[in-house]
């Protein structure tokens, strides 16, 4: 099985984001218990993925792996975005990159 391209990954990610339904309200960031220096989670990560900004995502691997998967963001999101599922998906993306299994 070959690794998905960035475009394919973005399309797959849309399934977890209610087809990109994020309205950028900031509620998820407000309820996230992570330290605010990790404030890149969650909506900024979603935005980078939607824009296909691969290098910027990889540079933020620490933030992606620090997510607690507590689902507070998901419970309060008014747009039905499942950020924890996005995070799980992105961790796979990061691991493929680290092990050189990702296609450009
Ligand atoms: S709470 Fe939902 S709609 Fe609001 S910024 Fe976060 S992901 Fe987007
Ligand atoms: S699941 Fe992750 S991004 Fe969402 S509130 Fe919890 S720690 Fe923050």
C-alpha cells in the first residue's frame, strides 16, 4: 500500500472536519487545556492542513503530539468538527514523514 499524497490526506481529513465546516470561532482553542504556548491546536492545525501547508504542519509536530485527546474541543465545537480524530490522523501523517513513507 502506498502512502497518500498531501492532497489525498487533505481530502481524507475533510471527513473529520464536517467538510471543512470550521467557522474559525476559536471556541476549541478557548476550552483546550493545553498551555497557551501550544495554542496552535486545534484550529490552526486544521487551517494548515486545509491549505496543504505540509512544512508548517511538520514544524508543529510537538503541538500535534501533545494533544490529550480529551474531546473538550469536539464537545463544544458548533460546526461538528472532530478535532481529536484530526489529531489521530495527523499523527499518522507525522509518523509517515518521520519514517520517510510519505509521498510529496
Ligand atoms: S470550535 Fe469548531 S468551528 Fe470553532 S474554530 Fe474550533 S474547529 Fe472551528
Ligand atoms: S482533544 Fe486535544 S485539541 Fe481538543 S481540547 Fe483536548 S487537548 Fe485540546
